[in-house]
């Protein structure tokens, strides 16, 4: 099990989401504590050493409202994940 946190930017956006969207993001955060690479997550270009960045998509059906992209970085040496950005779609 690892730790998963929100960046300051992600925390700000999280407060602006609807309750169902917030619940969906929390579900993903909890999943990230269990596994660092979620099924369906896309690796993104990353210049970090010992870390990998991914984008994970939530469909409107999963959030109860709008689609969301969750961009996160997992650091192997820290055994921790940081949710960098929450990108809200239509």
C-alpha cells in the first residue's frame, strides 16, 4: 500500500466539483493507494527520475456529471502518488 495525495492545484479544483464528481475523484485516490498504475491509465511524457506520470479518464457515467481527467505522478522511491491536476471536460 502506498500513499496518494492531491497537489494544491488539484485541491483547488476538487472544491469546485459537484459532490458526485468529488466522490469519483476520492474513489480514484483510494485506488491509487492500492495500485500505482490504474488499468486504462495512459503514461505521459515525464522528465522525472524515478517517477512516472499518467492520465486517467473518468467518463460522465462514472462521475454522475462531467467527464474528468486525473493526471497523477507516482514516485517509486517514495512509494507515493501525487494527483497533479483534475481536468474537467464537458
